[in-house]
């Protein structure tokens, strides 16, 4: 464990909690893409199956349970509890165009052709594009609530910090996972446009960002 | 290749 990975995990946790609290407190999921949240729940489910088979550390197990729990709680709030506030007309990204290619790629490019490994690879590839429905929805509505932009900032920051963690681990431990690194670079690049808006608009104090 | 030794990250 190193500081970059720890801050990355805490940034990820912050994003997940910010979103869950935002929906719970405002009793509304307006502006939130339910499709992205379903994809994240799928990412955690396929990646953390090893919860059932192995124990790495208390930290590892606790965080995985929190991530899965919050992901499903968020999906529940969006599609069940506060369904009336779900903006289905703007959450129209065709997720099958993500899941099918990612599923195919996971079978073609992986470290080991075992079920657990293929599911892990699928989850890594899926996570790199899971935010697209959310970014697409914001571009369609033309705006995002401030709290949603903080959610996206911490979510984007987490994988950027993981990239630094992988540099650190390569240099100090010789650890190197090409699949996670390439997917992590793609994932972080997808946020670049948003990061630029977040920083520039954030300074002007405007309460909404308007992606191009 | 042991799965857990490879994937000890979240």
C-alpha cells in the first residue's frame, strides 16, 4: 500500500458517499445517470467475487463490502425509491454498445483464461467506460449540479491517483499490470474535458458547468 | 497465476 493508492481509494469512497448522500438528502436523482450507476454496480460485482474465495486484508474486504453496498443502495434509490425523479429522457446512452465490446475484449485480452480472471478483466475494462452515460447525460442536459461535479471530480481523481500508484509500484516493487494501466489511462482521459471545466468554472464560482 | 496475489488492489 502506498499514499497514492490510499488517497485514490479514499477519493473513490468520497465520490461514492457524496453521490449516495446527495440523492438521499435531496430525495432526488435528477441529473444522475442511473445507467452509469448500474454499470458501476456491475463493475464491483464482477471484480469483488474474490470476497467469497480469499481474504487479502481487513481494509481490502471492508472497502469492497462498502463499495458494493453503496453501489446497490444508489441503484435502489434511483430506480426504486426516488424513481419519480429519475430523468430517463436524458439518460439515453446505449449501454449495450459498452457492455458487449467490453465483454468480448475481456475474452480476447486477459492475463488468464479462468472465470474469475475474465470477470476481473471485464470489470476493469467496463469501469474505464462506465462514466460515459453520465457524461453523455450532462452534455444533453447542458448542465450539472455543483454536488454532481464534485462527485465526478473525486471519481476521476481516484483513477488518476491509481496511475501514480502504478508508477510507484513499478519503480519500487516491479509490479506491472498492463491491462489495469491501459484501462486506467483511458478512464482518466475521459475525465480530462470535465476536469478542465471543473477547474475553470469552479474558479468563476458558477454553480453549474456547461460542457461543450 | 494466483488470482489474489495478482489483484490485491480495489
